[in-house]
C-alpha cells in the first residue's frame, strides 16, 4: 500500500507508507536575520557538546568533517556526519535498531537574511503509527512538523541571544532514572 501526501507552501511535507516501514520526509524553509557564520558556529558548538558528552573525548571544530561517526549509548544509536561543508551544507544520519533518521541543513545568504532549508527523513519500524487511524496519524505528523519548526526557531533565538549577550538557560533532563530505564529495557527485551 502506498499513499503520498504533499503540502505545497514554503514548507514541504511528504508521507510515504511502504510495506511494514513507516517513512516521513518533512522540509521547512525559513529566512532568519542571522549570519552564516553565526549559524555554523552554533551548529558546531552543539555538535561538539554532543560528541564530547557521548564519547568522553576532547574534540575540536577541526574534527567535525564528512564521515565522522560516534555512538550515543543512552539512545542506543550511531550518528554519522554524512556531508559537512561549513557555510552551505550539513547532513547527518542517526541509525538505531528500529529507525533511520536523516537530518539536513542547507543554507544560503539572501538579501533578507540567511535562508535555512531544514529537511528530516524518518524511516521507522514502529507498527503503532501504522495502526493509528488516519486522523491520529495526521495529528502525529503535524506534531512532528511543529517540533521541526520549533527546533529552527530555538536555534535562531539562541543565536540572537548569544549575539546580544543574553545567557540562554537549558534545563537538562535529570539522569537519576537511568538505572530504571535500563532495567525496564532489559525486561522488555526479555519478553520479546
């Protein structure tokens, strides 16, 4: 069974159902009053934090390049930077046992500011989404689309706050339930 749904505006939203896999491809295009330099500095800072947190290795901006790979043990996934050209393109993939996610940012300077094309492709083996009725699936997809939009606006706000000297406070989730989560994952895996 294959259905394709597309919404044409400045944002593109495509759903593809193939076999037992659930695929979504979503694309947003936004223009923000930030520079290319600010955007890629922010992106690299976020990547460095994530890499250092997950690998416990000291990495620098010079280490971020096409082909760089690392593992996120908490999320049980492997992250690969597929393409990285500072100033124009960033594409990465996240692979786990049940899903494949490709995230890409393409940027271009315009007279109105920096145009950011944010695209996300998700291929998921989760049968729960396929078993939802049509309206529940649409709601799920629109929520995901909204999260993408929030991601871009959060990035823009953090960049502008940094430019203006305003400290951004990020509340991290507590790690105190780490043992409970691993215990439950083991129980769930044993039941399969």
